[in-house]
């Protein structure tokens, strides 16, 4: 089973936690003021990955920080990673070994994500870890802040598991909440941006005792997202069978890119997939490119900007889901460290290029993709044109957000109705609407255990 420990990544700390009681998110020394912000990293006793016959991403349970636990949803199938070797886009870009991790809805490619985004994977791993660390009869549900994709992922899984859920989304993200069946999470809509939603969710969590999933600090979230990379390397028919030279992804927080890097390090330790150091490429939609701007001038801290300048830039982008104002860039173990360790790159993509990249992908691969995925596609185009990626190198392009037209043609799609709409910081109105928060009752729905050695 997935025996693991948590190691603090702050330079000079290196503290290790053997157990994972109550969903640990931070090193004790950081909490006590002994050092600055740092991620924890999961380290597994199982050095070689054994792909298991379990639902969803739990095929990779050996390298998920969920202990002996996995989820088996009673109300439907959970999503799984999908990958294929490109011919059309590869030929257009002049690449001989381009693989596409398609996190979307494309049954022809066995891509079955009904949210059309890889945030489903972080929800699976996070809920298994959370419920598996609880030893009480009841526990509070999650309150999720999101610009759309993470909310969709947790809403899907909450529906499949019959769990209560609270969502906090900016007004611009409400239209992103849609699934192929009706759902009714408690939905708080903020007349603001993604960061306003994060801040309000934090305050509601403290006032009501609801659970925050931890963002990038949550090792299960990063491992869930990193399962895409594991699948793309290890799957017997879809994978490459070896580590990639490059990994390309559009980022809002950068959590998925951190997860991919951590997965790559596990595969290097495994030893069966080569010892390449995979270079991580991140991309953002200009003019809102704080991480790209910081990386290009070699600084760990994000560039300062006025509130008005930030808002103007956010309002000007096409890929709104990439507009996190407080990404885990500077934190120890975060995106800056990943780019540094991998010899990575950061790319800005303007709106005109977003539309051109989406059209190019459709023409060459035969499926529609969303704006965030198009940002990644154009970043790869730039990398090839500028010589950062050579024609004979292996590349994993992560396309997250695609197949909307296919899904809508397959049947009806349902949106989510707001429970309450508030201004940023309006905690009183939210508390009045929530009243008594819901609770999850034991036995926890869908939580199961697997046996060591079973596959």
C-alpha cells in the first residue's frame, strides 16, 4: 500500500513527518515562525510504480498520498488520464516525438473527463486523502474557491459520492460551472476575481468550520495532477515508455506543473524510464503574466503592480482560468524552484495567438480546445521556433480543457445556480445564507481500501 512520509522543502529544514494526521498542509516549524513558506513533498516507500486495477487515477495509488485508501464512486465512473502520440500537430510543428496528454472529453481518445479539465484528478486524490485521515464519526465538507475548473472537479466528485459541497467562485467563473447532469452545491458567487473568491472562502472556512483543501500546499492535489505525467510515461499503449525531454502546460497557479515535476522525479528514481531531467515549460495569457515576467528577469518574487493595473490585465485576457493573483511561485518547492531545477522556460501568449493556436489544434488533431489549452499549444510553437525544443526531442504537451463541442452534442449540459451573490469580503451575507453547515457522516461514501500486492 502507499506508505509515505512528508518532507519539508524549506532549505535547511528537511523535517520529515512519518504520519499524516488531520490532513497536514504545513511544516510545524513554518507554523511556529521558524522558517518561511514551504511546500511539503510526499515520499513513498514503493520505489517502483505498480499500476493497479482501481478506478480513476487510483491506478497510480502507489504514488498517491492516500495511504491504503481509494474512492469507488457509487453514482458513476470517475475520470482517468488519457494520452496519445500526435501526428497532425507534430507534423505542423516539425516534431518527431510529440505526445498529447488530453485532459478533456474526447471518447475517441478514451478521454472521459466530464468537466473537460484535469482538476477532476486533484479532487479524487484530495477527497481520498482527506476522508482517509479522519477518525471521527462526522467531518466537515470542503469549501472550494475556484475560477471554474476546480469547482467543477469537486462538484462532479461530490455528486458521484453523495457528499455536501460549498463553492466560492468569482462572477466571471459562474458560467464555467457545468456538468452533463444537474447538481446543487451551495454556491457563493463573488462580484470580484479569483483572488477575492480565495480570500472570502478562507474567511467562511474559519467562521463555519468548513474544510479548505489547501491549494498547492496539499500534496494530494499535486499528486493527483501529476498522475497525468505518470500515465503519459507508463501506460502500455498510450504512454511513451520513457521520461520526456519537455513538459508544456498553461498555468494559473502552477500547481499542475509542480505536480508534473514531482511525478517525473519519482519516475527517475524508479529507474525503468530513463534518467532524463524533464524541462518544465509554463505559459500564461498576456497581458496577465506575473510568473512569466518574474522568471524572465530571474527573480523569485512576483513583480509589483497596482490594483488597477492588475485588474486591467486580468480583464484583458481570454483564458480567465489562468488569472491567479497569488500563485505558489515564490514558496520553497514552488514554481520558481521547479523551473530552476528543471532548466525550464516561461512563455507569454497574447489573445490573438490563443485563437490561432486553438484553430491550429482543431485543424491538425480534429477536436476543439479551450483558451487555456490553446495557450499551452502556442507556448510549444514558440519553444520550437526559438530553438528551446528541438525537432528530435520528446515532448509532452498537456492540453487541459477540450471537447466541449463533443460533450454538448452528446446531450444536455446543466449549469449551477448561485445560492447567494455577494460583494468581495461580505462575510455576513454568506453566514446568514449558510446557517448551519452540513457534515459528512461515517461510513464515508465511496471510501475503500486496497490490499498490498494487489494490482
